[in-house]
């Protein structure tokens, strides 16, 4: 999803495929601008719907005493991301001709839209409107923060979490994403991450991992003998609904990342992306379905849900090039990752309430490293450099921010509040009052 490179490819294609007279007519043709803008708007609101998916998934996978708090975090983080991405994030991520520091950090200034009633002569007709571009890219920024929310559920204070979201969405995510999508050093190296397996999903996973290590596990999650105590979610129908919503939104996430819809080739590629995205999700779900039956003797619904999501994350780095069969393989391995990584984290006593680290971090890394299997223009070494660069940056900066928050204001609720539930102590409002008050 490298916007700067995409413009160059589109322009070169137009000039090579037309006579001078036809090229002049093509340059004045508003169709690519209109259709690509439409792609960003439709794709953007599909990705926006993923915010509802995260909210429902997390509401279903936390215990009933923490549901209201989790929902509050989800709507608040999206609102904060919207403001921070306008204030600094968008132009920091796409500096364009603005000043940079060694090609690593871009410009710091708020986003400005085109004037009302923009004339075709004043528009960049080979791309899209600034408003649609900003709207679409914002959704990826908010998604990164949503990943962190689920991992740290049931024991983190609301306000320190939201302060972290300010830093993550305003600075951490835009800076690391600019290294690839803003034409930075990873883009120049040939790193490839089509829609963000690492830039969005693994980045969110690294931020979540840093927070989980500092925050510690929930009370009673791990016994003194090392035994893992199951803490079952409150509402499996909600968790399942959330997964279906995320699955739907992912078509906008990956399909919109084509960044163009003005030609037959682009539209055909978008349809290919949709088909591959769906195949990977299906494979992840089916593999998790079979593996949990084989390994545990019974099917685990939460693993199946996360298997589908891991398949989606895995294919996100390269949803265009693979055949349907390869999409099945990439997504299926995502399902394997979930089934075996969730218990591995428990052995390490890393408490991830919704399984976001296996789904987004580990499957995100897998998807990024799998790109050379279907895209001959990339190398495993370059992919590894990209993953390591982004991982170290996001993890280290996140760890520092979480540590500062812990030292200055505390990030974990007290023991009594955690036992009673954050809804009662942090929010004063319960999600299911009729079940607790008779």
C-alpha cells in the first residue's frame, strides 16, 4: 500500500500505453479519480465496521463484569485515533515533499482537505481525493490500537490505556508505517507488505506484548503449580458476531489497499484480493476446527474464531499474487499458529485475554515472511529486516511509554477492583445488570 510508488506506476502506465493525443485525453479523464475515491470511501467504511467487530469480539471474550469497560475502550480509542491521525499522524506517515529526518520521520502538521467544490482541473486525477485517502488510511491506524485493547483487558485502567492510544495512533504507528507506505527506507529496500500484516497487525501485537509484560497476568490466571486456570468469555454469540464483522471488514482492508480502481486490471485485481482474502480466512478456521478436535478431543470455538482471524492477518501482506490454493496454504498455517501459540503464551505466563498476540503478531510475521513464496520481487532477507525494524521500534517505544505510565500514574487497577470487575469500579455501569441484581 505504498501510495507514493503507486502514483508513479499509474502515471508510467498511462504514458506508455497511449499516443500523445490519447495521453492528454486520459490525463483529463476524471474516471480514475472518481473510482479510486469511491474505492477508498467504500473500503474505508468497511474497515470502520471492523471497529464494531473488535468491540463485539472483545465483549464476548471478556467476563461479564468487564464488558462495559471493554466497549468504552473500543469506542474511545477509535475517536482518539481519528483526532490524532488528523492532528499529526497522516502527514507524519505520508510526508510527501515536506521535510524529513534521514528519511525516517516526516512532517508534523494537521491534515487539510481540498476546497469545497473542487474543479477537475485542480484535482490530481490519477489518484483520489485527500478526504477519501485520509479516511481510508485512518481506519488502519485505529485498527492498530484495537489490537492492543483485547490483550490488556480486565486489569488495565481506562485512562492510562487511552493515553497510550494517543501516543500509538499519533506517533508510533504513523512513523513505522511511513518507512514503507510513505516511501521511507523499507520501501526503498524492496520490503513488501501489501495491506499491513506487519505494519498494522504485528505492530499492534508488539505494542500489546509490551503492555502485557509490564501489566502482568490477571489475578488467578496462573496457579502456583503453573496450572492455567480457564477464564471463559461471557458471550460466545457476540464473539462469533464480532469475527464475522471483522471478516467482512477485511475485504475493504485488503481490497482497498489496491489503491486504484480506474482500470480493468485494477478492478480485476481487487476481485482477486477479495477471493484470496476469503479463502485464507476459511482455511484458518477449518484448520483450527480440525486441530482442536485432534489435539484437545473437542472443538474449541474461540480457537476457530481466532483461526479465521489469523488466516486473514496472514494473507494481508500479499493478498493479490497468490493463487486460491496458495491463499489456502497461507491462511491455513495461520490457523496452525493460533492453536499452538495460545498455549505457548500461557506457559510463558503472558496473559492475552482475546488471543491477539498469536493472531496479529505471530500470524502477521508469518504472513509477511511468506510474501516471497508468491511474489518474486521480494526476498526473505528484506522481509526479515522489515519485520525486525518495525518490531524493535514498536516494542521498545511501547515498552518505554507503558513504563512511564506505570511509574507516573499506574496502569493496573487494584486487586479489589479487578475481583469485583472494572464495570462496577471503573465505570459504575454494568453491561448485564439484570443478571447481577435480580
